[in-house]
C-alpha cells in the first residue's frame, strides 16, 4: 500500500454554527457520519423474473461523544448544556466536519438534535455526553452560511 495516506480520526472534528462562526463540539472522544440511500425495488411484466433497483431518498445522521464541560466558563465549545438548549428550542443546527484531507475539505449540513444523553458516573470519572444529529437535506462542500 505504498503511497497511501491514511487519515487519523483526530482531524475529523464536528463543529456547530453558533450564529457567528463554527465552534467545536466539546472535548470529543469520537464522532461519526453515517449515510444511507434507500433502494426502491420494482418487478414488472416488462422484465419478468428481474428485480429493478433504483436509488431512493438520501439520509444521514451524525453521532458524537465527548466530555461534559462547563460552557459558562468555556463558551468556545458546544457541550451538553448548549446542545440541550438548542434541542429544547426545536432548532435545527448548521454543522461542519473537517475531513482531514490535504485539501482541507469540510462537509456541511443542517440537522435536528434528535438524541442527547448525559452520563454522570460516581467517583473520579468525568461526566460524558453523547448526541445524535438527524440530517435534513444534503451534505455539501460549500459553507451554506456566507
């Protein structure tokens, strides 16, 4: 596999637009982008015994896990409390993910915060949170916010 350039996960960071710019989701331990395309199957008398498949609707979701931080002290990131306020307001968010590519490409989109979980263990462990963004529309390579 000579000449291949593997991309490390550290370079792919989920950020959310706060009205003035993109802020990273707080202290991510992981994030992922999952895309699906529905397949529409038909069988007709024109093509007996064959199943014809065509592309249907496109859908995506983003999941993220991170450390819960006090955004009252550090307002340069989105943590559970800021995400919860947006979720409760029913607001869609505009997001970006850096791809880690040499060309410094970003993916952009709009999504609803569909799931948000806060885990607060006892003892010396840090509190963590996870969220799922349910995509609305397409994923684009040009920032939709000028």
